[in-house]
C-alpha cells in the first residue's frame, strides 16, 4: 500500500495543477512587492493577536490593526501574481479533494458530495451511498 501511496505522490507532483501551484509560489516568492505585503500582513496579524490577548485590550490599536490588515488583504487581492497563486492553490486543493473522495468512496467512507446527501438521488452526481 505504501508503494501505491508513493506512486500517487509522484503522479501528483507531475500534475498540471501541482506544477502550476509551485510555479505561482515561486513567482510570488521572487516578487519583492508581494513578499513585502505578505510580511507586513503577517506582522499586523501577529500584533493584533497579541493586542487582543492583553488583559486590557487597546481597542484603538486593535481597530487600527484591523484596518491595516483589511487594506493589505485588498492590495494582495488586486495583485495578479497573488491572485494566480490563490487560484492555483484552489485548483490543486480540488484535485486532492477528488482523490480523497475517491478513496473514501472505495472504503465506504463519507465523501464531500455525500456529506450533504439528503437521500434523494434525483439529479445526484453520484455520491455512491
């Protein structure tokens, strides 16, 4: 079984979705503007967690940090390199979900499709229940 898992891992590493995701990650990591935004975003998030954990929360600082986080997230969402990374990650995640669903269906487990199954198979995509 471990050999089959290894083969699956190697096949995933050669999939178009994985290659696209790794390429997008590399491009983002090499872009100074995006990495600076991500670094600042992470710093603001960490500071917000620290501020909220204090016994006497500084509401003004928490509000300022929240506004900064929203601004930084907005800037990232407008960056085509970051948007491509999110899209590539989502596509690869969909592949992993489909694989997991197939494995679960084969062993009688719950798949993402069957988790919301009402029992009425009309128009069903095939949850295999």
